[in-house]
């Protein structure tokens, strides 16, 4: 899986050699309740592959809510109106899904996952999709992992 992910990123980014792009990379793997398989270490390699292609990469590893928010803000602020390269969002970790959307959980949530905590502390996938929607034909979303295997309330 690791090799396939890096190969896919290299192929997608390789076509953009003339115009470097922007990327948001968040990899969470060190949760108190579970350990993910893909997570931070392999996502770091993907971020490095993008940097080598000339991308501006905003990155967070094993991130709490504030770190994910900061990485997202840096990513969005770094996309200039003159940028014509591809836009990547790569997220890996524990996701939860409900009627209100899909969320990447922060690693520091030691308490049970309750609706209010998810809505206020987790990273909403809709935020990333809103940015990617502004770049049709050159926006890429890559997700790794899945839902935690424990009871997550309404998610």
C-alpha cells in the first residue's frame, strides 16, 4: 500500500512539473484508543515526494485539533490566485461519519467520542472539499484508514 500511494502521488504530481502545486498532508496514527496502519509515517513520505516535485506542503503529523486547523489555514492561505498547479489534500487516520459529514479525529482526544466534541475538535472533510471544488480538473483528495472499531455514538 505504501509503494502504491507514493507511486500514485508521483504520477499525478509528475505531470505538473512545469507548475508546482499546493498540498495539505495530515497523518494521524498515535491514537490513545487505537493504532492505525497507514497514518503519520507513510504520509510523511508522501509529503516529501510532493516537496521534491516542487509543491508547497502544509503538513501535520499525529496532530491535535489546533495543529490540524493551523495546517489547513496555512494550506488555504498559501494558494495564490496565480497558482495553476494541482492541489492535493492527503488525510490519513481515524475517520468518523454521520449525518453532518465526515471528520478526521485528532490524536489527543482521550475522552469518548461525543457529537459535540467531534463537531468542535475534529477536522471536517467538507472544509477540504470546499477548497478542492474551486479547482476542477486539478484537485486530488487521498484518504487513508477508516472508522475506529469502537462505539462512536452517533458516528
